[in-house]
């Protein structure tokens, strides 16, 4: 128990401190992954396929798939469109 580390200290060891290039890239990739998971969960809850969501929002199934896998950087306006128009949900953003 003497060598317990915080999650933040593990991130710093592996990716560097916040503000470093490698850490900033990790944080951006992590956010893309989390947004993708949230989208996928909401889409499944709405009982929609990727293709149906793409049709409702004027995008392509392959783009929805890339977002859900965290493999695509997404603009807030596009994410808003997918959530609000495609899924009929509300997107709430906060800065803490």
C-alpha cells in the first residue's frame, strides 16, 4: 500500500505533464474516445442504427462509426447535430 499512485501521477509518468505535446495529444484522443462512447450509448438507447442516425443528420454511416470508435476528431456543432437532431436529446456542455 506504500506505493499507491494517483491516476494523474500515472498519466504524468507515461505522457508527461499537462501542457506537454504528448499529454495534450493523449487528452485530445481520450476526449474523442469518451464522446464516441457517449454517442454510441445514446444511439443504442434511441434504438437507432449507425445508418439511421447518419440518414437523420445528413452524414455517412462510416463517419458515425469513426466517431463512435474515437477515431475521428469532431466539432461541437457536428456533435450537437448528432445529439439534438439525430437522437432528439439535449447536449449540455459545462466548463469546470
